[in-house]
C-alpha cells in the first residue's frame, strides 16, 4: 500500500498542517489489508486518532465498495 500517511505522503501534500500519527497509519494499513483480503474489520480508536482519513484513504485507493458503521448520526454526518 502507498503510505499516504507518511510525513511526505499524499495527505501531507494535500492538507495544510497534516502531521503523521502512528495510530492512524496503523489503522489505515489494517483497513487496507482487510479490504484486500475481503474480510471484515472492527476498529475502535479514540478522539483525534484520525479515523476518517484512516479508513477513507485505503477505501478510495482500493476502488471497491466498503461498509462503514459508526456509533452515532453525528459521526455519519462528518462524512458529508
């Protein structure tokens, strides 16, 4: 997988002030692996981890359908 989350990755190039976060990077690699292997993945991470980008970047790179379930409507609304 391309490391979009590296200090010189795509996210750093596109988002002013982006700073790599190791938990976010680990989550992105887990998501990419689950998509590649066509298996489910359940992830829980604290506020400020960068969950949205951690699952969206690998999903967009894979160009496949994914299902994302969140704990609240407010979290769903963040995606729009």
